[in-house]
C-alpha cells in the first residue's frame, strides 16, 4: 500500500547540507535573469524532502547546485560540513560520483548497454574490483525487483523498469543523498506510485532523498515539503499550495 505524507516528520540525524543566500543569475545579452533569489535551505540525514514548484520556478537550477553540477552566483553551500566553493574539480567529481546518486525523469540509461552494464558503470568509475562490483550490481538489481531483467536492454524494458534500473544505478555506490528530478514524470500513474513505494523503502533504510517535482500528489509522499516559486523558497505543506 502506498503511503501518503503525514504531518509527522520522521526522526532524522545531523544536518547533511546547508545553503545560505544562494543566488543564481544568468546574463542574457544586456539583461540579467535572476533564477534563484537568496535561497536558504537545510536538510538533515534521513529526510525525504520534496521541492515542489511549477516549470520555470528555479527548482531544476536548485537541483543542479545541490548536485554540484552548477555553482551559485552568490551564497554559500555546505555539504557534510564542507564549503563546496572551496573544493577543486577533482573533489567535486568525487562528490558527484560517490556521495550523490542522481535519478532523472528521462532515465538517462545507455541504450546499447544492458541493465546490468548500466548499473555496473559507476562502480567501474569508482575502481571497484570486478568480482565485488558484479556482486554489488546483482544486489542492486535484485533490490529494485529486476532479478529477471538483468541482461535486458533498455528498449526491452518498460518505463517503470527503466526507472528502476536508474534507481539501482543511483544507489550502487551507496551515496548519502539521492537526488531525484521529476522521477515519475515519464511514467503512468500506477507505475509512478510503484516507484514512490521504492523511494519509501529506500528512505526507511536511512537514505536521504531530495525530490524535485511539479506534482503535488507526488510531493505528498515526502515527509517534508518546501515550495519554490519565482526563485524564492518557503516551507509549507500541500495545504499552503
């Protein structure tokens, strides 16, 4: 049974990330577009956070900064107590590879690689020994219910199965944060709910999940919701949306 959000936020651990005054601007000719306007955000270990907002609200830009895929124009971002602005490109690459698992709406699977090979890839980049990484890959695919589809190609899998492969790939390196961008956006309602159930299970295991979504029903599965609109962020549940 799929659970809906309750007013009780689960007990969480220490602060895992903090943002203060995060601003992002883009120059467009002679004009400057301000996408994020002084964002303050704190997330604690073990939280399941939804960032809810419409298209163009700035939520994807915020996700890219959280994932160390982009840098703010101003403001400070700490991850595990480290100021991200102080880290070099080598360390940022390590953070993206080992500490943050990315899950995208479009799955972003390699189409010429099997489910097994897609999940194994980040472990190859992490220089995990072959036997260990193959065992880990099998464990992750079994974990997401794809033990019978390990060697299928993406075009042989349904959308929901492809998203499960993407989730298995995201958790393969045992990251501290799962960062999901519209993870059910390409799925039908039933399959989307199945994916959300898997997110609940992963969160119950202690994984921190930050989910970007425009869908209030999907956001309702999180234990905490923040809303973003026109580059501004505010705490608030669905009753305020």
